[in-house]
C-alpha cells in the first residue's frame, strides 16, 4: 500500500514557514547579542564605582549593569518570542492561502485531464492570470489539447476516407458479380467482362492496401530510429522510377528531362525508393498529352541533398497545395484515367519526416506542380548514378 505524501501546497507552506521562522530566530539572536553588548557602560568606569538610583539606593556600578542587562535581555526575549509566534502564524496562514491561489491552475489542469475523453477534447483550462510559470504550464497544456484534438479529427477523417476508398472497389466487384449472376442469358463474353472489372477493382483495392501499409510504416518511424539505415543515392531511385513509368510517358508523349547529380542519404532504401517513385508517378499521372516532366537531384553544400520533381498539367491553386500532402487529397482534375489512392504525397511527407527531412511544393504558372525534397546528406558518398537526359 502506498504511503500518503503531503500535498505540494502543504510542502511549500512548510518550507516557507521554516524559512520565515529561521530568519526571525536569527534576527532575534542578533538583536539579543547587540543589546547585551551595547548595555555595558560600567565597563569603562573605575572598579568600585557606585551609582545612586532615583529611589535613593546606592549600588555598585557593575552589579547595577548586570541587573539592567538581565532585565533588558529578558524583556527582549519575551517580546521577540511573542512577535515571532504572531508573525509565524500570520506568515504560515498567508503562505498557505497564496500557495493555494498560485497552484489553482494546477488543480484546473488535473480536473480537466480527468474529464478528458474522445468526446471532451474541446475543453480547455483558459487560465488568464499573470504570465508566470503556472500560466505557461496552463497554456502549454491547452496547446497540447489543441494538437490532440487535431490529431483525433485527422484520424477520424483518415478512417472515414480509407473506409470509403475501400468500399468503392468492393461495391463495384459485388455489383458486377450480382448483376452477371442474375442474368440467365449471360454468355462467356459477359463473364469475361465481369472478370475484367473485378480484377481491376481488386487491383485498386490491393494498391490502396499497399499504400496504407507504406504510410503506416513511414509514420511509425517518424521521429524515431529507422529500422534500416544504409547509404542510398536518390538518383538511383529516380532512374528506377522513370523506368517503371516509361510506357506511360511514351503514351502521353512527355518531354522528360533529368539532371541527376549524386544525392546520397542514409536511411531505409525501400522507403526512399517509394518516395521517388510516388513523386514521379504523380508527375506522370497528373500530366497531360505532350506535357513536360523534369527531375533533378544534387546537394546544397555538404549537409543537405535534394530531389526536385516538376510537371506540367492543369492549374493548381497555391492555397490548395498544403492540403495535397494530407491523406486522400487529390488536386486538380483527372489527368490520365486512374487517379490513384490519394496517398502518394502523404507517403512522401511521412518518409521525409522519418528521415529528418522536409518536403514542399509550389504550383507552377500555367499549370502543374514542382515538389522539392530536402534530406540530410550522408557522411560517405556513393558512386555517381547514371543521369541520362531523355526526350520523348
């Protein structure tokens, strides 16, 4: 069983009382020493000197001095102890009240934290006192609640959007199967058409599952040590991603230009390759016929490397650009048919965060987007990757 401990208010009050009583005791001691030292004028007289009191008595000066010092010391001690007791009582009571008032926001923090739940994240302390440490703590707690509330809302939207995205291909598959099975006149061609639709819908669902797994893995490693940390040149991932979309770039007759200088980082190779792949896939998916695609990698000094991917396309409002990095947000209109899962840039941001980097995007005049990724450079560079310049 845990032994009860005094409250913070009581401990602060007792600490204040000890300081107050100790200071007063030292003051009384100094006053007593000063008085006893000052009341010795007879020490300067000739031995045997006598003094005549007002009542006519004649006393030895030394004896008279000892009596005066003793009486003054007694009165000083009695009055000082009474004053010490009175001041101590007033000081302790006052300290208890002041400390209680100062700690009131902490009680509000505690009561608010006890009431908090998923449905009560809108509650705040709202402390409006002076700008002291307690006010700073209350404000920090309110800021934390704001972040928690925003995180919960984002999670709710993510779950709702993910459910909707998964429900769509499943509904398509079920509808196609039910309609075809209910048609008694359906022939082999109709069943082949149904199988094609079901396959496309299952591929869409499988792609969404894969994207969700990558996003979850990236966000889980954000702010922590990466599971894998090996040198990787971003230029190599760009070359692999460009090869994967080569058929689509040829179909759209895109003008692809690359300038791939070494951009070596330390991290998870699969996540870094997925990052480059998502950027290039988006640049192709949201492009148009006879459009342009440009990719550059390199370094800024010896500590930062970059990956820049830009594309032409339909116009994107710069005010809408930050929202493109949120899950299931798609900018502009459909470019090349399938619009993807809406997780591409979300994965890019999560991977960048996991590797201690940043990602930003700028809407291009006339349409399109240019995304710039900045990552910490590796200490040991790798061999230069091939950096072709292609024109389709």
